[in-house]
C-alpha cells in the first residue's frame, strides 16, 4: 500500500489533488482512498489531505501517519508545518518552490528523495491562476509513479470540464520540469 | 454474478446516487455538515432529471421530517437525511413516523451533538433516537452504504414491517471518503424494489385518520403494535439481505464476526471503526493474543440472540462505544449488551471503552492497546479511552 499526505492552504486544491489521484487509481481497477483532514474549511489556512492506493481492498480508516510520499503545494508551509513528520526515510517529498532540490533538501534535513518544481509559475503560464493542484500531481507522478498519467484523463475531465486540457498541460509540464535531489 | 467495474466516488455522493435509484417520490432534505453532500447531490440528480422526485427545500429538519411523514401517509415513497443538531430538532417527529407506520428512509451522517460544537464524527446523535421505534442499520464502508441504502425501502415497506429505517453513515470518516464502489443496474434495482403499495393512504375521496388522539383504551395497543413490529422485523430484514446476497454476492447479518473462532476476548464495534478494528485483531493474533471481533450491524431491533451465539465462548467482551450514556456508568452499546447476558448461566466479563468521541482518530494501534488491556480484564470496567482526568 502507498500512502500519500498532501499539504496545502485552503483553496489551493490539496484535497482535489488527493481525490484525482484516488480516482485515477480506481480507473486502473486498483483500490484507493482520498480524504481531507476533517474539519471546517478555511481559505488560506494550512490544510492536509490523504491518499491511499493498494491492489487489495483498503480496510484502514484513519489518517496517514507514516506516508510514503508527501506533497507540499505551498513552500511557505515548510516553515510552519512539520511537513516531513512521519515520512518514511526511504520516502519522497515533492515541494512547490523555485528553490533547487538540493537547497530544499538541506533546509529540510530529510535523508530521502527531495524534489522541487516551480508549480506556481507553471500554473500561471498554463492556467492563468496560481492553483497548483493538478500541476503538483504531475510532479508527484514523476517522483513516485503511482498511476499512469492517462488514467487521470477521465477524472480531470469530469472535475474540470472545459479547462481539463489546460490542467493536463500543466500536469505534463511539471512532470518534465520537476527536479529530484541526488540521493545522499 | 457479473463482475462490475468499481466506480470511484465520494461516499456521500454514492448515498445520494443510491437514493436516486430507489424511485423516491418525495425528498425533503435540509443540509447540515457532514450530511450536506448527500443533500446537494440528490438535488442535482433531481434537477438533472435523473430521478423523478419532488425535492422539497424545507427551512428546517423539523419540517423535513414533517414533510416526509405527510408524504408517506399519502402513499408516497419519502426520503430525508440529516445528523447531529438536525436530528435532535427532528426528534419529536421520529416516534410519530414509526407509530404511523410510515416507511420513510433517512440517512444519518453520524456526528456529535452540542455542546461544545463539533462537526466531526461519533454516535451521539443516533443514541437519543434509540427508542423512537425506527430500524437503525450501521455501515462500515462505501459499498455498504450503497447496498444498505438500496435495500432500505424493501425493508421499510415490507407488509410485515412497515416501519421507517435509518442508515447510519459515520460523518466525514465515511461521508467525505472517495473510494471504489459497485452499483447494480437500474433495471436490477427496479426488479428488486417494486413500486410502493401502501396499506392505507390519506386521500380526500376515502377519508381516514392516522396518528390522532388516543385514550388509554387504545394508546397502549398502538405502543405494543409498534414494539412487536420492530421486534419481528429482524427475520424479514435478514430475508431481504439474503436475497441481496443471492443477487449481488455481498452478505449482511445483524451481527457479523471476524476471527472469533476460539477467541478468548472479543471486541465489539459498530460503524466505520469496524474495519480498522479487524486490522487490530490481525495484529493481536500475530502477537499471540486470542482476540476476535463482533460488529453490530443492526442497532435496532437489537440482535440479542445473534450476539449470544457470536460470543458464546468468549471470556471477555470489550465493547467500543462511540457515544456516552451519561449517568448509566457506560456507553449505550455496553448497557444493551450487558442486558442481553442478564439471566444467562454463564456470562462473559464485559468491559467498556468509550472512544472516538468528537472525531478522535481511532487507529489500528488503539485497538491493539484496548484488545491487550481487555484480554487481561478480571472484572467489569468502564473507561474513556485516551481521555485524561
């Protein structure tokens, strides 16, 4: 089973990212769970969401405490939330920042894979808004190949309708542009 | 049985989809977190013409239940959904729905009741409805929400039952979870669930009275009839579940067991914590602790006989309550289970852990800890698990 934790700010789309990944896994006939950190929703405040993917039925029904991967949609959160909390040492963290992967790795002091991508810039270019959910999904899939990008097509089209194409472009660009730190 | 493609969807939306397949005539739903997505999605299905339902946008839950009772009394198939404060506001109408034998179906997105305000999950809202005369069924996952919702009207409208049904769907833990589920085809459901043929209806051409004033000569008979109907409903409920199993392959029982063979200690759970508890049992068994799990699916009528059979060889029962029954010295499930064993020659030691209140995340590790503690129990215990003071 793969467990992923998403960090974002209310309105950035962390919950949507988790849901899209879950739906793509289910498209591939796998089992998946996608859910937010439960509670009131407040725009701009730190939020978390979770995804589980497995080949068999998932029975576990609590938050993810030891993720295999963490995705951070807003680099500012690195200073206010313990984003690597519980992250498996052999796991990966993918962060939306203009910093290089090496710089971020040093800042986090995390021994596993650290990957960075300037998702905000990509989102401005491709979508015209700084909403980075689908963009970060592309970056994550390069670092941890959980589902095929093609499996996201139907969920993204259902969710985003006419702007699905733009989201897919942003996702593909992040997939190409994400940089992974050298293993220490 | 044809293999169906699993569809990924939020469970609240799946509940609304299932309701949309039941040919409901009248829905009166007032949105409240975490039930809101059911209310919203059902109204989308109505607006998109996917179900031919009159959706009454009421101003409160008191009215939503009033509308359902009125509609049901005229012979309409009626639906609502709520939780927490909404369910409390509805409370005075629930015994009316059951006494008038209105086969309404209601989804309850189980949430605590105030104060303090909390929107997450526990069973505090359903417990004050225990004695309202409704059938109450709990679900563990999205697939069960779909199945139990699709079966609810068959149960409610059965001539041997004619009682309203609540499907308990733990708030957030289930309602806000995106997961895979299978849906039967509409044609299969149309066959499984024929149109509602009421026993009696309110109609100006043939006036009659329902639920009116009753003096002592008649009132107790009504109460006895309701109680007998509820007690007797169990065998028909199981009959409907059996038919579902034959058609769709998934089995439901008033009390369900997991690894109880030879278990000295048995954990008892209800609702969404049950599958996590199964993983706790697996871990305990790996450690050599002789533990099994019993899950209460049917909360009302209470499955006393089935429970006795399920736990007959256990030394200790550890009842996990997601609600408190203040002043009784235990949670509501605990109190009911103790009553079951009064009068039995040999009874297990019964311990009670009140846990998961107000949305506390209950982990596999928590079940391991509670199971280990319960396995050593020498006498009855009641504690708020993980709560200081």
